[in-house]
C-alpha cells in the first residue's frame, strides 16, 4: 500500500476515534439537561392543549370572574404583563436575526 494512503487512513481512524470520544463526553455532560428539557416539552404540550381547547379556557376565566372578581382582575393584569413581555421578547429576537 502507498505510504501516503496508509498515513491518511491511520489519521482518519484517529480522528474518528477522537470524534467518538467527544460525542460520548458531550452526551455525558448533557445528561442533567435532559430532565429540564423534558419539563419544557411538558409545558409546550400543555400550551398546545390550551390552544386546542379554548372553551375550557373560557370556562375557567368565567368561573374565576364569577367566584373571585378581584382575583380575576389581578390575574388579568399579570397575564397582560406576561403577554406584553412575550411580545417584546419575540420582537427583540426577530430584530436580532
């Protein structure tokens, strides 16, 4: 075999081994994030459910207004602040692109 090809094959094998080790290391370091990302997925599933069941949201809001009007106003203000914050964050992210 050509010495140059042998050298390239040896180098290629060493690089592949190094890549495999880096992947194992990355997987090991990312393990603690798996639980947090799983919780994030659960939150997104809940948001998706709310989007597909607006009647349930309307019923919950109506019951809150009837049972505790002051609490409803407080939660409405909080919701509005969160919504405005989300809109500002989205605008900032779009602008940063």
